[in-house]
C-alpha cells in the first residue's frame, strides 16, 4: 500500500466512524507517524504524555493529557521508589537508592489521575486511551499490522463511546469511554486483559488495530513486572534499531539487527535491571541528550515492541510507564556498541 492509498483509507475510516475533531487529529498523526516527512521537534520528547508519533520515545507521567505553556517541559513525576523514602521525597518523586544490600527497590506507579475538567485554561492534546473495568489503558508502544491482528483478536468486550477530551470531568470516564472515537474493543490472545486490550476496525476489508496497555496502578520491581508481560523471552523473531537522528528527522533509517546470542543476552540483562522512577530531573538529563537509540523487536505473534535505550545512563524505557530500567553497565555498553551504523 502506498502513502496515498494509506491516507485515503484512513480518511474514509474517519468519515465512516463519524469521529470528532480530536479523533481526526489523532488519525492524521498516525498517518504522519507511519509516513514521516518532517523533522520532529526535539522538545516534544520531554512531554509527559503526547501524540502517538512520540508514544514510546519520551512519554512519561501517568496523566491523561499534556499541558502546554510557553515552552514544553517535563510534567511533575509522581511514580516513586517505595522503600527508604520519606513523605517529602515521595511527593517530589525522587528515587531512593538502597545502599545496605543489593535488593531492588520497587517503583510504585499509582493509578492514572483522571482530570477534573475544572481548569478551563488548559490547552491539551489527548493521548489515546480507553477506560476498562475502572482503569485507564493508554496507547501501547507495541504495534501490530491489521492482517496479523486477527490472529490475536480475542473476546469482544464492547464498543468505545468516545467523547473524552481535554475538559472531560471524572463522570465522563465511564466504562469503555475513550479518546479514539467509536471502535470495537477486544481482549488480546496471549496477554492478560488486566494488562492489554485492543481496538479493531475494518475499512474496505482492511483491518486497523491498536493496543492499549495498563501500566499504572502497579508496583514495578523489575522488567518481569512490566516488560515481562510483553512475552519477550525466547519470542523474538526479528529485530531492528534506529538512531535518534533518524527518528528525530523522520528518516526511517532502520538497521537490521541479528537475532543471536548478543541480543538474547541483552534481553536477559533487561530482566535483571533495576527500576528507577522517572523524576523530572532524570527525564531532563535523559531527554536533554541525543545519545539515544530505538530498538524494535518483532515477536512470534507478529507484535512489534519498541524500546528506547539511553546511552549515557545505561537505561531502557518502555512506552508511557514512568519508570526507567538501569542495565548492567558492561552488558549495556557491549550491546550499545553493536548498534553501529
């Protein structure tokens, strides 16, 4: 399918679903994300929540909208390491380091705080979200092609009502309310619905699917508590990586990566990595530096997981979850060096 056909199909999907202005905006952003032609704004990588094009590169805080002032800056982080912290530290979202032994300190990610709608001065772009069983599921950093999504489509849960926007109140966040317009919602085969659900629509026989993950209201003691749910271990069939310069400029210069012992060893190290809460100071350091690479892992079920690697601090991040994972320095550096042009 060429770019023009892709755009025409999405336009028809928008018209057919009779989505509101917000849905049209998000679909247009999906088109641009899959066919990038212009340079991305570097500052957008600091945002706590944002558009789908930047979903897993720099998105952080468990709020459901991004606030814009004169400049874009990281929103206040509320995830925190639970142990050895006083009340003031938790409020400010600092990370505690446990020094007396090697035990990992878990990061507590509270449930997403639903907006009150009282602040009429907030200009916002909603991220993709669906409310299911009283929890907010946000757009995933894992994708799948429509043709492959059918094999993963599980039990139908209902149809989203749409209608959530930046001024919605808590009362608007009812079951299957969403920011994605009207779409059928399903469970995902091979994944717990407490973690992941999916939307699916068809236009002219062409399927379009999107995953939504619940990465809030959890305690993260390691990657197994989060990325372990992605079924990464022994499931990778193909891998690619992209430099930050390529991503930032929309060049799409993906480099093939061998699925070999080096990659398997790195994935093993990911599951041993220590979680670190995404404080504003940490985000400022990480996203103020271009020393990043993006890793794309295709699994046996055809899903494609996107991870961000931060070279200076040997950290890895997945999607919206406000937590980074500190990988063993030697193992990280060895794998990082293998990702060369």
